[in-house]
C-alpha cells in the first residue's frame, strides 16, 4: 500500500527540491519521504511548470515568445 500526500505537501517538497539548496536526502529526512519520490515530484514540477502560464484567451496576438 502506497502513502498518499496532499497536493500542498507535494508542492512544498518539490519546490524545495527545485531550489537546489540542499541534496534530495535532506528534505527526504525532514519530511519522511523517500529521496526517489522527491526526485519524481521535482521532475513533474519542472515538466508541468509551463502549464501554469497557459493563456486562457489564445486570441491575444500580442504575446511575447
């Protein structure tokens, strides 16, 4: 049976991992989560971050790329 974590908890841990201020082992010990799991969350955050900035109105032609 796998543990389930809240979205807020997952985001907090993944953001710490993305910052790169510490190894994955440190937040793993602090939060009681396997370093491999934190690595997966970090990858998901990095791969999905662009979706946060998707324009709702795609008709806007004055958008910089």
